[in-house]
C-alpha cells in the first residue's frame, strides 16, 4: 500500500509515545502504533482514529529480536517505505546505586533500551532508505548525559548514554543515504515513568521529536536535543 507519509513509533500506546503518534497524525502521517500488548496498542489506535488520525497497530516487543523481525516483515508486506522511525519504547526498573544494581536489571535494561533501538533501526532500514527524507529519532534522557552524570538510576542512565552512541554511529553510517538520526531528551515529563511531580507535559516532551520528524533541517543529524536545541552529550 502506497501512502504518502508513514511513521512508526515504538511504545506508542501511552505517555510520550502516544503523544508523538498523535502529533504526527495531526500532521498527516499514517502512524504505525508499535506496542508489546495488543489490547493496549489497539486501544491507542482507537483513540487516534477517533481524533481524526490515520493509524494502525503493529505488534512489536523491542526486547525480542524475533518480534522485531516479524514486525518489519509485516510492515514491509503492506508499505513500500517508512519516513519516520521513533525509537521510544524503554524501561526504567532500577532505583538503586551503581554499587547495588544487579546483573539482571542491568542486562534487561540494556537489551530493551539499547539493543532494542539498534535492532529496530537495522530491521526497518530497507524501508527507511526508500523514503526521500527519512528521519530516525531515538528517545534518550538527560540522565544519560556524561557532562553532569551522577549516581541516579544507574542501569537506565547508562543505557541512555549507550543509546546516544548508537545515535552517533547510525548518523555517521546513514548520512550519505540522506537519513537523519538524532537523540532527544524530552525533559522530566508527567508520565507513568516520570511520575506525577514532573513539571513538563507530554505535549512538551513530544514536541522536539515531532519537529525533527517533520520540520527540522534535513542536514540536522547526529545531535542530542532538548526543546529543539542541541545539548551536551
């Protein structure tokens, strides 16, 4: 099926991911709502459709290589290109010091937050290269900034530092193909992960991602951004 503009957002069933999907839908994109749980993903699609967006559910568990490959084949069977890939799905399960974090927590977090986006980008690259101006956006975090990193949520923070390195690697590898790849820090956003005390709305957290996907200069790549401006790594 040939549609003009196609976007895939992982973890799009709630929070910032859903808001990114909503904003892209408002801008005329056909949004592929990536989610692990079918009921949650289909409910999000229903809400997007009710709001006038064009959307459909894609089953994808970014912690599972087979699930990623199946999702890529499913999408490729229907669509001939992909314009936007937002690697948003992530977990934050540790609240302990680096002196106490367990191997299991660390490995699970790295698998989802680093290997996940890497594998998803690789799997959907054949579709991305068929777009005239593809954009990949990795949802990172200020907690991953080495410039002022402390001892907070160690597994999550280190995973986001590593994700930023994945961004830089892909940006360099895909520059000649005209594909922009950037990391975004949404700030501290009021979501299930961010908590009720967070000062920023999901709309504010999603804005830079939507901007990168739709309006930013096409030669803007390999950067770490917050509120549409580059920030230190």
